[in-house]
C-alpha cells in the first residue's frame, strides 16, 4: 500500500510537472508568434521605407541630371558669348584703327 501511495504521489508530481511544461510550451509558442508577427511588421515597415528612399534617390538623380544638362547648356552659351565678345572686341579695335586713319 505504501508503495502504491508513493507511486501515486510520483505520478501526480509527474502529471503536474507535465501540465506545467505544456502550459509553458504553449506560452512560449504564443510569445514566439507575437515576436514573429512584430518582426514581420518591422520588416515590412523597413521595406516600405527603403522603397520610398529608393524612389526619392531616383527622383534626386533625375533632378541632378537635369541640372547637369542645364549647366552644360549654360557653359556652351558662355563659350559662345565669350567668342562673340572677343569677335566684337576685334571688330571694335579695327573700327577704332580705321577711325584714326
């Protein structure tokens, strides 16, 4: 009888421990699901932010290229203007020489 009582107590202890482990495992799984959900949410947010940054970078690159084209055109106009000024300066010098003669 004492053996049966001890055996029964041991079985009850084991059953209680198993029940605690099951509860703990369920809590762990629930926590894991929450963490996974949070991580997925953060990942999506990061992906969205990265996509927005890439769009902004592309827009800035396009704007930069447009400014480069404008700068190149301006440089060409400056060269033409300098050439015209130089040509007019020569013509003016020639006119002054003729006027003195």
